[in-house]
């Protein structure tokens, strides 16, 4: 058996990777919530969502838009571009 080097990947996460079984369960749970209204969620489902979210990376950006417009201001554009570059690295 020949040793194979681990493929190089890029991403935003620096911590340990999640257990595949746990990740599959998480994905399955989140799929059951798709297209449901927020008010239809039970307290248990809300708590489970909060627990899942607490383990995910956080992003805090202040993105300004032109007045009464969907256009991002010039001062916010560098933050948006940096976010876009980071998300492409993750794929």
C-alpha cells in the first residue's frame, strides 16, 4: 500500500472537522425545516437550531446601501468583495 498525501483544501474553518454522522444528522434536521414559517417551529426545534448555529463560524459585517436603493455603497464594497473571496475559497 502506497502512502497518499492528504489533498490540499482551502476554507474558512480552522477548527476540527465535524463527525460525518453528526453532520449528516444536522443536515437532515435542517432539511425538515426548509420552507416552513418561523412561527411554526416548536421550542425544541428552535433550541436545536440555536445549538447548531452556536458551533458555526460567525460573520459580522456592516453593509450600507444607497438611500432607497438596492445598491451597496462604495464604502461597503470592499467588505462585500472580501466576503465573496472567502466564500469561493470554501468550495
